C-alpha cells in the first residue's frame, strides 16, 4: 500500500473527528491514485503532519505540565544542542520537547519531531547528561524514522488499503469518521502502547551514543539512566512497553560499544551548576 494514503488520511484526521465531511470525502476520493504510488517515501513534511495528528491525540489524554516554563525551555535548549550536532539538525518545523504531567516514568516521540517526557521520568534524572540521554534516544527514533515504520505496520492502515473501493463507494460519513478514529487509535497504540521493536531500541541507543558524544555529553550517562529503570522495574509495574528489551540487555549492548568513546573528555562538572539552578527555579 502506498504511503501517500496514510498522509492523506492523517492530514485530515483532526478535521474529520470534528465532522468536516467535505474534507473526508475529498481525501477518500484521492485514495485510489495514492495507493498506486507504493514506492513513495515519507518526506519530513509528511512526517511532521502525521506526527502532529498523533501528538494532538496524546495531548487529549495527557495534561501538559505548564507550571515550569523554565524547565521546558531548558529541555528544548538541550534538544537543540543535540540536534545541531546530529546528522539531521533540520527537521520539518523543528524538534520540540514537552513535559507531560504524569508520575509514570516514560518518554516517547512522534515522527513529526515532537518529544514527550513525563514528569515522573524527569524526577529520576540527576544530571543534565541524563536528561540529554533521554532526549538523544528519542531524537534517534525520529531520525531513524522508526515511528513511520511502525505506522505503516498498523492493521487499520493495511485494511484501508485493501478495502479502498468499498470505502470509497459504500461507507457512510459516520462510518468513515469511525474508521479515521480507529486509525488514529491504532497508530497511538502502535507507537506508545506496543512500542518499538527490540532491534529499533538497540538502533536508537547506538545513534544516541553518537549524538551525545558529538554534542559533548557523556555517552556513558545512557547506561546510568537505564540502570535507574532497571532498579525500579522489579518494584513496580513498568511503564516501558512490553516489546522493549530489558534495561539489562540494552546496558550490555551499550557497554560493547563504549570502547569507541573511551577517549571522551567528561565535562559534566561544568553543567552541574546549570542543572541545579534549573531544579531550584522549577521547585519554587
């Protein structure tokens, strides 16, 4: 099935859910020609609009933490530093970090460059380098286009392609709207409930190490961050997705790669005061 069909559907999902009937019908009318172009790749623009739809759905269910603007700005400055030193510094409409007001420790991203970090995960970080590892890992997922790959594997997207003629000719507007809602729910479930595959997690860790080192952060902090997850995983229901490799597996994989970063000059002391100042300002 062509990737254009997914873009067409997702570009109008938000309006379809608010009963913009003409947009739905127009999009469905373009489905047949879109499916023919099965080799088309997602552009950064496509990924942005696709990710924006998913981000809007996430924000419908989770409250943004708006009480600590200095912290959010700090996280975005870290993100910009990492992005500038990565292989893909320019993403369509940029990268953005947002804090979700939930105690469950987690982080995830959309194909559009949106990075969500929960308040619970931020509370576990004890240095700027640890914050950078969280952001770098999500940047890696975005740049490796893991989100778009997972979306193309969703059952609803596949079914839409297989049944395009029936959709075009026989479904009522109400059923079309229900189908679009199902599509968005399936995408969100794919990205944030089932999660990425173990291979994708290992790939993201590897790229994150490179991004961290290139930006002057200590890549070994990724191990430190994962050890925190390892320590809490046995004591409470894990917020990590069921398809994730265990933290111990990721740590072992990273340790095998750390030889390439042995000559890294650790400058974390120079960032300690900045981290502590942000924590103090955010707690007031």
